[in-house]
């Protein structure tokens, strides 16, 4: 939807720019008259008692639309990062199967996933999980990576 409005704005700017150039080059006297009358109307409107309220309302409305667009854009990028974290967790879970000693060989990758999850305010185990017996910790970590990874990948 945003691309459509970007294209429409570009086309409108090109058309209006072409008309302005044509009017300035072909009829400079009439163009100056039109511009001066337009400025007079703006000054006349500025003197009206309702103009200030309407200008504040319109300015607030437009700034609200801009902030909403920015918030949605920011939210979408965070959703993409959460989905990427879910994919990374599932890939790490799959890679743990092929390692001889996964708790020591992949410790840095596991802690990286946990730290990234905490940045998204998702609960994740801390370093103490590596103090547990390796077989038990291995099962718990794989279970965490699988379940949280699937949920993050499925979140909109």
C-alpha cells in the first residue's frame, strides 16, 4: 500500500512540476497574479479566528499518522528479528544432534541464543544450566530451543 502512495505522489509531483514550469515560461504575468492572489487568500484565512484551531488539528492529525506509520514499521522489523531468532534456535537445535559433546562444543552459540532471547524479554536459562549433568542439561536445552524456536517463528 505504501508503494502505491509513493508512486502516486511521485507522479503527482511530476505533473504539478510540469504545469508550474509551463505556466512560468509561457505566461509569467498571469502566474505572478495567481500566486499573489493565492498568498492574499492565505493571509486572509490566517486572520480568521478558527484558522489557528484548524491548523493545530490538522497538524496533530498528520503527525499522528506519521507516528503510527513509524510505530508499525518499527514493530514489523522487531517481528522479523524475532522470527529470525526462532529460525536460529531451530537450526542450532538440529546442529546439536551431530556434535560429539554438544554442551562444550556449542556453548557459545547456545549462550548467544539465550542472550538474544532475553533482549526480547523472553525467559531463557542462564549459565547455571551448564552446571547440571550434561545429559540432563542437553535434553532441557534442546527442548527449550525447539519449543521457543517454533513459537517465535509462528508469531506474527
